[in-house]
């Protein structure tokens, strides 16, 4: 598959999965944008624990992803790209303190790892300032009690960015 271009290869870009693999979502979007044929869009916060970081999904706009940058990058290559909202509740560890975890990510750079640490710091600042609910309080609310509200928040937030960037006449 070496040398295959976007005319023969494509991917689904999942903003949550790139974080879980230690990638900066904006840098990942830059790397894969020409190949993106579909998406799984979700926002998240990151926070520190004893094994490194934890990823907690939040509605788009309530997390720490730079949606204007990500959508601008993806929109440059595919202005009519379908954005599929994916939402769930789950705490996902990102074991950046584990040599075993690091060994399974040979392409992880210091710059991208530093970006994750920075995003965790931004998340914790939002919690400490009361901008967003703390992780424990947020997690105990059943997803079923929030699912429609979470999807509406994400949809409205992303539609606002899409309209402001004028990606498509169909937005």
C-alpha cells in the first residue's frame, strides 16, 4: 500500500481514537485529511490519574478539541464531508506513564505527548474554574438522561462552526 494516495485509500477519522492513541487531534487531522472519507466526531476532556491521563467524552464544544482548526483542515479537502456524531460515556485511560503503553506507540512524538499534557491542563483548568462539571459528578449522571441533550449541544455547536466557515451550501 506504500505510495497509495487518497484516490485509492480512505479512512474514518475518529477524534476520540486519535487522543486515545496519544495523538494531537489537530496534528492528526493535518496528517490524514486527504484520506478522510467519513468521521466519528466527539469531544473530550483529559485529566491526570496515577497511570497518566484519562479521556472522558463530552459534547462538542464542552471539551478541549479545537473544532475550528479540525473542521477547517478537513473542510479544505472535503467541504461536503459527512460528520457523524459519536457519543458515549466512558472513562478511557491513556497510560502515558507506562513503558509498555509507550512501546505500543512507536510513532508517538514528544511534541504530541506534550500537546496531550497541555490539553489535560486546559481541561483541569476548566473544571477548577467551574466552567465544566468535574469528572466524577459528570460520570455518575446516566448517559440515558443526557443523550439527547448531549447530541443537541454537539450538533448546534458544530453547525455554527460549519456555517461560519461556509464549508458547504448544504450545511
